[in-house]
């Protein structure tokens, strides 16, 4: 399971690392000064989740993911759609915490879904410290505040499982399965995820002094080669994006790396040669920034055009709010507009006609609108 760093020709990666670093830095600076920052980042989360499924060989339509996230599904959600939504939630969870959280003991346990913290594990990133007077204490935001909420959720799930068992006639409630007691039909008993995760963390420590783009590329390649988690290969790409955010190359956002990796051919991303894989990953990083800059410019132009339609409107008009919603979501439905703007579905249809939004689905029912 070892990942040998000595076989990497660093001299051959110098120029690709420089190009990827420059592109990601320009992209981050553009987002930091953007007038549509929050809406643009919301769109990027959806785009990255769908692109992540594409990289893994699955197809999920972005309009289905938007509607599923808003609990306005037009049909029964598929297995692939629920996976895409879990990726979307993981991105939002990483983005809502400090940059160091994702690679901390708490963050890794939460993202892996183990529901517990491994106190013996040493994460490669030191915890954030905040000085108070003459002393400093360790500080992990959101953990103390959200601990009771997760405990309530766990208790609710346990009660729900007990009721289901009783309804099916399976007797009294059985104790909840611990993370170490996974179903052997789904998980390989000989697959030691903890050992593989330790090996991956050792790789991160070994490349701690590398440039951020190169470190993230090696971390992603090592995650894929070590196959750390049996059913969560996509988590490695989110952790690589978190590394870029932690190292300051993407201070203001979590890079949607899957959007760029989607453009790289699979035979390069999964080539036997490690150098070929690293070059492909770095090219994917560069493409992520280039695609993001083009998308940002497109949305700015679309927003300026939509704002012309809101001129000379009354002060209580909902059209400006709809413009912000359309910029923040790839597609919007009548029920989603009604929910977000607190209006009726009929009023939402009227607003879409006033903005002259494009209908994206081509359906007569369960329609959705967006901008090109």
C-alpha cells in the first residue's frame, strides 16, 4: 500500500505546477472581488457535485440535483442522485468550516461518516489557536454548538429504526451497528480503511513543504492509488480542494476541481505512469480555474442584462430577488421560486415571464427555468 514519493520527477512538473498555481490564484482573486460571489459559489457547488459523478462514470442532471436539494423532486430520486446530493452536502460542510477542519480528526471522522473521533490519529494540520490574553487555547468552531444537534439526530434515527423493526415483525429494537461492524455484503472485511488513511496522512506530511498545487495533486493521486475508502473515492477530490484552500491558494472558496478534471481523458487520469497522472491532475486544476473565470464572466453579463428588466420597478417588486436567485441556482422551478421569495406558484410563473427566462426542460409539467 506504500506510495513511493522518490519516483516522482519533480523537475518535469515545474511548469505545470506554475501554470496551475497562476490560474487558481487568478480565479480566487476574481471571486474575492466579485459582485456575485455568493451566488456564483452556490452554482459552483452544484456543478462540482455533478462533475464528480461524471468523473466516476455516472450521469446526474444538474436540474434534478437542484430540485432534489430544494425537496421539489419531479420524480423518485435515483441512487446516483442521492450520491450527488451527499457530495453537495460534503462540499457545503467543508466550506462552512475553517480551512483546517476537513483534515482534522473531527473533520475526517465526520466526512467519512464514522460518527466518532479517533483520538490516536494525528492529522497533518495543527489545530487553530486563538489567543485570549496571555494564554492560547485550542478552538474548533461549530463543533460544540452542533454536537447536541447531531446527538438528537442520532437518537431520532435509532428510534426510527426500532419502529421499522417492530413494524416488520423482527422483534425488539436491535442495537445500532457500529462503524467497525459493517455489512460484509457491502464492505470487504479485509479492507483496513484506518490503515490506508494513516498511509495517506503520512504522504501529506512528507509533502508538507511542497507548493500547494503540487501537494494537492500528489494528495489526490495518492488517495486514488491507496484506495483509502471503499465507497468514497470522490472524497479525496474534496480533500484535495480543501488543501488548496488551507494553503492559501484558494482563500475565498473551495475550488470545484471536478469541473476541470472532467475535461481530462480517463486514460490520462488513470494511466499506469504516475507522471502522466500527475500531469493530468495539474492540467485539470488549471482547467478548473479557466472554466470558472469564463463562467463568472458569463454570469456577470447575464446579471447585467436581467437587471435592465428590473429598472423602473416599484420598491416592493420581487424581480430583483428573482434575479439573485437565478444567478445562485443553475435552474429554478415555480415551486422553488415560490418557496424562496414567499409568493404563490402562480406569481412565480408571472415573474419568470417578466424576466423572459429560458425554459430548460422542454416539458409541459415540472418545468424549470434558467439562463444561458
